[in-house]
């Protein structure tokens, strides 16, 4: 995108050199976004926050006060009020700052030419003071590494735990691939799907929403990260009460086939069997009709699968490169924590439940080694590949199952799990049962306490 400043009727660019105007008000950028207001505002603020740091802007006595400088010999120098004032005066006297204590080009030139003049007390800490001053934000100068970047883990590679015999033994037990067989009455599935759609399918009218928001002055990086820099000025919303004219042609049968992995014959039978009033909802809102109908069909498909699926282990295994060729990215304090018993030095988690679970595993005296299983390790199911969460090696003696494969869920209530998720869990149970190991157990837990109930039960 090529952005240019406004010009007046004489072709003169309206910038900060023009007296008596608010250049930012005149050069306001208006963006008509193709996505939702909330999504656009969050994304834009997140991108801006990623490029900013909460950094001081002035080299005054307040900036220097109470800072501690540590040189290469380990000698510490704490800047007291007297030395802070002395530094402030030295920077002004040598032209390193202007009257408002902003760093000048003279300062950067002195640093580059190694001619910087500082009070004698700082002779042994000159290099550390220059590093300290680098934390001051100066427009047009290269930005320092901000806190987010410092906390970003550049690469996550396997550690010594990965090479220990205990983990190798666990991996040899679970790395076997399997295939499934499903036998069910397709006519019965069609009847169930027709009944579910007739009873439950509801499609709302297409609704449009226009939101006008503004982002004026950015107060802080935290304001951006919390999504508070944008202020909604006005909104306008309404429903489309009749089928909107469109040149887009939907392949309804094809779309439902893609979403459900059922044959054309089966999908056609379902669509022919539902009530006309339900089928007419497709005209009301095609996209939502496809999404909701697919979900209902997949739920019926999932319940049918649980009743009839079987697994067989084949002569093929997952390779260890599912761990070594990972694309994990993490940020300490957000989605990553430093650990000791994991096969990486860090665990990258998806939720608070997983973070709490990982911390419990890492501090447990019963746990020897554990791994957050990568997405490259999965169990094939008719409703999508399933990736268990954890592989755990317990110490022998105090537990019933030395090797445990766990899935962590917020709720264990089957009423709160969707049919597709319940089907995947049941498929995993049958897959691991085929591995024929009394010491290996798969189950779903919501806490470390629940895990210990199972392994010690």
C-alpha cells in the first residue's frame, strides 16, 4: 500500500512544516476493512504493539536515577541522585541532549567515534552506561529488542530426556500406526441425519453490521495489547429479510461432501429426505446452512462410528522426526514455560489447563519423563485425525500404569463434549487398546489429580 500525505489546492503537501494546522487530524487515514470491525481492530493494534516498546524517551536525571551498572569484572555502580544530576548536566553541556533532554545526533556521533565524554566516576562503567542509554526511544533510530522479543524462544529442540532409554521405551510402545474399519447401515445413517436436521436445523437471516471506529493518540503499548486504542464512534446493523441477489453459485452437495466425507449418494439422500421448509433455509443463508447442516450430519456420523469402528495395527511406525522437525514457537510468560522433565527445555501449551498440567508433571516425584505430543503424531479417525496431548513415563513401583497417554479437557462430562470429540476419544481408546500393553493406558483427564487417581487406582 502506497500512502501519501494530503495536498492543498496548490499541490503543496500538508505536513508538520505548515503552521497553524493539526497535521495528524488532516492526514487521517480511513480504512474500509473487509473483515469484521473487532477482528480488524484487534489485528491492527496487535501488529502496532509488536513494533513498539514501553521505553523512556528522555535522558534526564529521572532516567539515570537508581540504575545499577555492572561491568565485566562484576563491579556494581548504583547511580544516586548526585550522579544522576551530574550525568544530566554532562549530557546538556556536551550537546548530547537538547533543552528537553532528547538525545541528539551529537550523542550518537560521539558513541560511534568513541569520543563520548562522561563524568570520571563512570570510567569503569562507560560501556554499560552506553548500553543503558540505548533503551531510550529515539524516533528514526533502530529499535532495541523489546520485552516480547526477549521472551520469544527462537528455536525449540529436543534435549537429553529425549535420548534416555525410558522415553525410547515409551516411544517404541506408542509409535505404531493403525487403520480403522467402519461397517454401518448407510440407510440408518441417512434416517438419523434427516431426523436431526428436521428437528434441530435453524439458520438465521443474513445480518450486516457497519461499525465506525477511530484510533487517535496511542497512550501506551499495553493499551494496544489490550485492544483499547480503538474507540467505536457509531454502529449500524440490520437483517437481510429476503434472499440477497448474488452471482455466487454454491455446490451444496459438493460442499456437504467435503465437510462430512460422505458419498454424493448419501448426501443427496439426506437432502431429498428433509422437510421442504428446512431445505428452503439454504436460500436464506447458504453459508450458515452448509456449516450447521454439516455439523448435524457429522454428529450423527460420529455416534454411528462409535458403535461399529475397529482398529488394526499395521507394519508401519511414526518416525522420531515428528519431534525433531517441529515448528514450535513460544513466548515465555504467555504460551511457553521452562521445564526440566520434558523432552524439550520448554513446553508450549494451548490453554491454562495445559499449562497447569505441565507444571504439575514437571514437579511430580512420580513422573520420570513426559512429552507434549506434536501434531505429527496422530490417530486416523473417520471424523478427522486425532492428536493426543501428552505421553508420560512414570517411575516404577508406585503406579499401576508406567506409560500413560493423556488428553487434557476442561470438562469430563460427556454431555459437554460434542459428538465428534467423543467419537475421536473413543477411537483413541480402541487404537491404544490394540497395542496390547498392560503397562500402557490412555484416558482423558482434566487435572493432575485426576491422572493420579487413574494410575494409582
